[in-house]
């Protein structure tokens, strides 16, 4: 009788390494020099300076105390970088969580939030283990933009009390009730508080315009704290409302957790997990575009799960990858997870060293910081761009936005995804009808796929063909196209003859692909565009400029364009 074969553990680990191995281990195994450490320490310090006022402001806006935001940035930031699937991701609290965290604390208390964050952490780890990281990147663009813009509006509306110094009790969570309360207490506005917030806004915007490399948030927060201390301004500060910030290490503790209410908290936990997963993967994709690297999506989800569990156990808030702080890290020279870990350690040092001084920070200035964050988060350019898309995508965008602002983020995401699914099914039915009417002769105009077709390509020219609808579930694959070539081609022909339709997410992904090509010095030709894709691209202002982007009627015409351009270059050279 044959002896049962034992599983080869080493072979299993080798297969799992490209999926789950933290990027930190890959970096250290590949060699890490003193010069790398110096760059990462400088980047970590720069990010910590940006994150310090932001972490406090986000915690206060979420309905809790400022030190919980700092604890989140320290613990979750360190764990995100230590276990993460991205080399440059910076983790911590973000504005996306404010509405859901505020609602959970108001209804279930801080213990309920701890349970939500723990559940979300386990969900994220489960999603990573089940390799759902790729699926989470396929969320339709109108849904992402809709709830992101809606969250931005919610954040802005939550800051009116501190911006104007209104004398009122707790701010209601519901949008309409909140504004009704603001109007009722408008006469209690404090001119000094409003002026301080206004000056802070103007200075932040001015610094971003004329001195973008300066840490605008920290400068404004520090200057306003000094003004409050020296001039004894009658405004609310961290000390007057929260009693200051404790100058101590984050404590490992488990507060009272209402496990009996797990079923009630599950939808909120799912929303936190969803936001953490989507935002961290979006941030990782943005980072890849800036650095030319490739993140490990499933490993990143596992890291975010560990970061949220750690944050909850140290008295923090939900956390995810922060796009703005990640971009600051990259621009400051960070190239490995050590920069993210250093950012967390610098934050800990700041908290231990200057916690008493943070008590002078006025809440009006932190509110001004969050107004700027909300403006950046709203991404009006993307919102306007999607409003030019097909009617169905506009409907998904506006419904998701409206539900996020006026009702509940969980409902908004669910309804947005269901609407996107129905829209997709409707479009698929139209595609079947369109394809049944296509004559075989139509294919001859673009040329059949002969074996020697690739031999037709002039030097420095590459081609890629897409077959089928370019919709949200496949649009993200465009990011992987250029990575197939060791050297960026001079001209890239994207063959779209077999693409019967394109939606707003497809146009967005195509626009990102074109931007990436431009950064790499690659010109693009779209060949064989059908009527619907050409109409939608024109509608959303993706049109040929005669140089970087050109259209060709078919593949043969695209080849002719390349050859004519090469001949002209030879003639002038």
C-alpha cells in the first residue's frame, strides 16, 4: 500500500509568498543600505508632521477624543507598514470613516465602535485569505465617486458648529436635523471663533498655492495655538473641551464591548471593512502609478485587518491606507515600509514630548483643516467628469451621493452596487442585440488576426487588443498592460474593434492609462472604435489631440500612422 504523500510545506510557502509576504520582508531580503534608511527617516518625519494635526481633527470630528486619533495613527500606521502589501502605503484614520464612526458612537457608545472595528478587521483578513483583493478593485467608479463626494459633504456639515463657535449641545447625526439645529442656534455664533477659522482657511489655501512643500496644516495649527495662548482668545480648545492630551504610551485595553448587539453592529462593521478595503487598495494603486511598483492586494487586505484589530485593542479608531499621506511619503523620498513605520514612531515621540502644548490648539482651526480635507476628498473634477458620462452612470453617481449625504452610508453603498449591477445587465442585453446585427464583413475592415500581424509592427510600437465590453469589472486591467513590456514603447496601439460599449468606469480607467503612458513618454493610438465607445469618449472629453492621443479607423490605418511618423522623424533627423 502506497504511503500517503505529505504536503510540501516549503513549496506551499513559496506559492503564497508573492501573495501574502509583507513588502518589508521583500525589501530587507533584497538589500537595505544606510542611504535607504536616511531617505525613509526623512520621509517618515515629513509624513508625521502632516499626520499630527490631521489625526486629532479626524478623531474630534468622529465624536471622540483627539488622543484616540493619535493612537490610531501610531498603532495602525506601524502595523500597516509592517505587514502591508504596498511598499509606500501610510495607514491611519481617514475622513471616510467620520460619518459611520460618529453614528456608531452616538448609538452604541465607544464600546460598540471597538466591536465594529474588531469585526471589520477580521472581515478584512478573511477577504485577504479568500483572495478577494482583486474583486474589491472592481467597484464601479460612479459608486466610489458618489459616496466619496457624499462623505465630503457630510464632513463639511459636521464642522459648522466648531467653525462658527455655535453654542449648542451635541450635533445631530442626521443631515437635515443637523442643519435645522444649526439654524436654530445661528444667533449664538462667536465672531472671534469664526474669524480664527476663516484666517486658518485662507492661510492653508495660500500655502498650498504658493508654498506647496510647506506643512500647511501644522503651520496653521501651531500658529493658532500660539495666538490663543499669547492673546488669551476666548475660543474652545482641546484643553477646554477634552482636558488636554495625555502624555503617555497607548495602553492595551479592552473596554466593555456589547457582544449581545453584534447582529445590530454587523452592517456598520461591514461598512467599515468595505471602506477600509476599497480606500487602501485605491491608495495602493495610486502609489503604484507614482512609483512604478506593484502592490500585493490580498496581502494589503490582511495588513489592514491586522491594523484595525491592533487599533481597536489600543483604544483607537478604524484605519485604512491614506491616499494624501501616502503621496506625501512618496514625494518626500520614501521607498520602503520603513518610512511608514518611522512615521508612526515620530508621531509617538511628538505625543510624548509636546502633548501639554497640544491643549492650546483651537477647535476652530482643526475644523478649518477638515474643511480643506473635505474639499480635497470631494474630487469635484471627477464628479463633473462622470456627470458627462452615460445616463445610467450619472444616475448611479447621483443616487449614491444623495443617499450618502441624506441617509446612511451603508444603504448608499448597497443601493449603488445594486443599481450598477442592474445597469450592467441592461447593457449586456444591448450588447447581445448589437452583436447579432454585426456583419462578418465588418471585421475585415480592421483585418483578421493573422499570425504575422505582430510582425507588421514597426520598431518601438506595441499593440494590445481588448475583446468585449470595457466596463467597471475589467477596466482596472488596463493598469497592467504597460507592465507587460520591459521598456516603455514609443507608440502603443490599443485595438478596440471588438469593444461594443464602454461605461464611465471604463473611460476613467482609460484616462488613467493614457496619463500613465504620457508620463512614460508613450503615445497612444485607439483603433477601430465603434459608434457607442466613440460617442461616450467624445461626451467625456477623451478626444484625439493629434500628438499624444490619436484615433485610427482600423489597425492597418494605425500601422500606417506609425510608419508615416517614423518616416517623418528619419527625414528631419
